C-alpha cells in the first residue's frame, strides 16, 4: 500500500511537469483529467486500505475468540463464544450449535435467529449424523415469501466429531442474502472454528458432569442444598437487575417421620426417592428443583408468579397423592409460596416462603399457603 501511494505521488509530479510544457488550454484539460484520475485511484486505495484494516480487525477478533475457547469450561459460556467466533466470519447472519446429549436429547444454542426460527431451526436435510465434511443447503420459498429479505436463504452445516471418532453434533451458519455462496476462504475459517471448539466442548462436558455430581443429591436426583442457595441468590439478583419475575416454592412432606417409624428408614428412603421422582416429573425445564434438607424440597421458578407456583404445587400434590405407600397410607405435602418483591434479597424471599410453609402446616397441612405482601 505504501508503494502504491508513492507511485501516485510520483505520477502527480510527472503530470504537473508535462502540463507545464503544454499550452494553457491543453494544460487545463489535462490537469482536470489527471486530478480526476488521481482522485479516483486514491479513493480506490482508501477503500482497499479500509477493507484490509477491517479484515485484519475481524480476523484478530476471531483469533481472540478461538484462543479463549480453551479456557471456557462453563458449558453455556463456551457455546456463546463459539457462536461469537462463527459470526465474525463475514457473509453469515445467524449461527447454531447442536450437541447430542445421548438418549435422543440435544442441547441447542442459536444466535441471530428470530424466536420462531430458534424454535424450528432450518435443517440440513440429512437424517441422523451428518456425513464427513461440510454440507451447503439452499432453502426455497413460495411466491408469497420470495420477496421477504429477512428469510434464511441457505445454510452451511459443519459436523463436530471428537478425536476418537464420536459424533458430538454440528455447527451451522446461515445467510439471508439470495444467491449467496460461502467462498473457500470463509469455508476454511468455519472449519478452523469447528476444529478448535471440539476439544473445548469435550472439556466443558467433563467439567459439567463432575459439577453435576457434586451438586446433585444422590437419593432424590434433585440439586443439593448448596446449589439451591447459590442459584436462588443468583436468580434473585438477575430478577432485580432486569426487573423480571421470580417465584419460590418450598415443599415439605407432612408427617414423614411417622412413615419412617412405621416402615423403617431404608424403606422410607425408597418412598422419598419415589416422591422426588413424581415431583421432578412436574417441574418445567426452566425451573430448578432442589432438596433443601431431609424431606423438604425447593423449586426456583424464573419468569414466574406466585400463581404459577400455586399451579405447579397442585400438579405435584395430585401426583404424590396417587402414589401407593406401604401400610396403606398416602403421602401428603404442604407448601409455602413467595414471589420476589422489589429490592428483596434471596434470603428475604426464602424466609417468606418458609414462613408461608409453616402457616400451611398450622392450617391443617396438605395444602399450600402464599406469602402475603
């Protein structure tokens, strides 16, 4: 770029010298033409320099994302960084990572998609695991949608395969520009991102599994007490910061000590595990169920109201009431419900839900009580 600029300056000098030796009229015409040509070339040079700087900055940013992947052991954070790195490649408008979790379950993370697109993401058109190598897919629409510039027009699907040959999932990039085709250079950049994220995904999975073991109650399968208090504090802070709803449901089994005394603690543990399974089956995927202690459980419900918690309790109550218990009796449950108030801490929310639970016990058990504002 420096040589080109110098050449243009030299050309300007030569033009000025030649024009000085010509008649005035000719010099004026030549001068205008030369100035116009130089201005055009300088504009081209400026655009080339700007494009080169933009490409270098984008590549530098992508390289930073790639170098950070190895240090990401939190699963959600890792997926965010993979999507960020992928969308730094020009030409793509949306990205998606799909990971196979076994048993038919998947983890899906998207970026740049509408809510409807994220709920029903575009497909690669292949059943099961992607074949080796990238797949490019074009999507066609009816005449009514042909002019819609916001529709996804095509996608690039890159399989993610571990070092031992196991299929982990896929990384997909999408574009909304009709007729667009990713160049070989951009395809190479996506392949580099896919290769870099594979060991990071494996490490994050191992960390997640170890953390889940440390945070899960072995008997009930719920999260343990430590996880409950840490998560309740985090969700309360998040709800206050973004002015979101948060509800807390505390459930206690009524007179469960009598069940243990009648059938023994070993059989009582089996009953508790069955109760926990029925409770867990009623919890939404966005809620967090925890064993707070003994036969007491807590459910943290983001984006939820006290009414939502009351409906959840009713479903749990009905599920547990129909469960047979040795000796012919049935399990009864009581609950306290509280909704986060403005400026309230996690400790305050828990205390109000716990007080509501005791009030439900005092009112005759086998019911839920909502904390008063």
